[in-house]
């Protein structure tokens, strides 16, 4: 019986380890200048990622709270960091209401006279600007009971900034390109992080120039 218990415990730990190992995606590294308050001083952050952290109590599945290099949006699109030129993020309180059947209302607080249950939460509003200067405005789609962070490293240590806070601050992240497509006919025709083959201005065949991360360090 004791051997069976040890084996079961080992399997359980292995499952948890497997879930945890799936928490972070294998992805390129991204560098951005992050302004914790858009009117303040920027911080150069390497290995920038979006991190969802379980904020409740009890057991949870780690893989449902991932660390990403993309922005999942409530409009249904997941925008990869490689396509992001600029992010603008702000925590805003949002209120909802839901109609509750009469026989269920005793389970709820904050009920109004019309039978609606009211609640609110802090959501992260986001404006994404891509390298074509196209703009998407939405909210970050996050798991239930999750806090939202930008994480990474600076030349001084770790970086971790919580986004879902009602503090009247707007966070801005200005991304550095990982590569640039350059036109041989005119070297001023530059297209950062855009996998184009030909120059849309003059038709020249573009050359890919990889940007060293060392050159982006503060």
C-alpha cells in the first residue's frame, strides 16, 4: 500500500511538472522601452513577456496561466510581439450586471430591485500599433482570477510591472525590431520586422538585416 502511495505521488508530481513546463512558450526574445507612466522615464527591458499569474486560492492548473510573447485580445485576435511596434495599456474598472432567476437570488449580494446581480473588476485596456502603423483597440483577454504583468530583465535586474491596477496610469511599451528589411536601391527604404520580399516603393529585392540584441542593451 505504501509503495502504491509513493508511485501515485510521483505520478502527481510529474503531472504538475509537465503542466508547469508548458506554462512558458518557446519564442524569440523581444526588447522594448517601457514607460510605467507614459509621462515618466522609460526603462529598457529585454526578454519582455506578458505574464498571467493566478490570483485566487486553492488548486489551479499552471498551463491555464501562461507566460506569452503575444497579446491575446477580447476581439479574438492574438497579436505576436514580433508584429508590435507600440503598446499602450491602462487598467480600468468595468462594471457588469446579470439577471438572476428569483429562486437563485438568495445566493447573491449586490442585487437590485429588477433582479440583476452587479459586480465590477479591473480590466486592461490595450491599444496595439503594428509595424504598418495599423491600430487595434481592445482589452487583454485573460484567464479567470488572474493578475496581469509585463516581465523581463534590465541591466540592473528583473523587471515586473502589474497592469491590472486602478491607478490612473497609462503604461507604454515601444518595441525595438528584431530585424530590418532594407532596399539595396535606396538604403533609406527600411521595413522593421516585416518579412517582405520586395520594396513597396521602388520594387527592389529586400535584404534582411538581423539586429544584435547586444546593440539594444542600455
